[in-house]
C-alpha cells in the first residue's frame, strides 16, 4: 500500500486591495503551500515555483469568479469581500479577512446582513464617506497567526 503525500494547500488571494501579500508569501513558504495572486491588474510576485500571478479580465467580478471556481477544501481564500467569502465557503474553502478574522458558516449570514444594512445606510447619506479603519500592526500579526493556524488544520486533515 503506497501512501502519497497530500496535495499542498493553495492560498487564493483576492489581490487588488490585499495589504498582507508579503505575509502570505512568507507563511506559504514555511508550509509548502501554493499561492495564486488573482487580480485584473498586474502585481509583482516573488520568483517561486509555488507563487503564481493570475491575471483576469477587467470584467466586473472576474477575479472573484476565478477564485470561487478554484476554491476547494484544500484552499484558503484571503479576501475582505463578504459575497466572495460566502461563495468560497460553499465550495469548502477556509476564508480569512486581512485582519485574521475567519469567515465560517456560523458568521457569514450575519456578515451578509450587516453588509446589506450598511449599503442601505450609505445610500441614504449623500457625500458621507468612511471605509475601514487603518490597517494596524496588530491586524497584521493576527492575520499571520490565523493563516498559520488554518494551514496547520488543513495539513492535519
């Protein structure tokens, strides 16, 4: 009976607004994971057989569609996009936000509801901006720990 090594996990990165790409490359190298940096504009990626840039068309949601179609139980998706997170969870992937928080079956429903409420509120507030708070060193540290933890869980099966 021959036991072959499991396929390495793949980290699928929604790259256009991802502030933790360098951290992803470091953790992926340590775990032997593959990385797919998906965007509709070119990004520099490290010279590595494990890291590949996936350039998609500039069609709306083309990067999301590619990621969702390629996500599976051996994938970690890194995105802040709640609707993409939901699609990837349905495909069996693990999903992390840039600050290390993990989307899961229990949290995605309330995240979608909150997104819809916030969208309605913003629509009624002409000219009022906002956005996420600044990305902090603590967020970066939480992300590193969370990605490491998820890759260990995948390796254990």
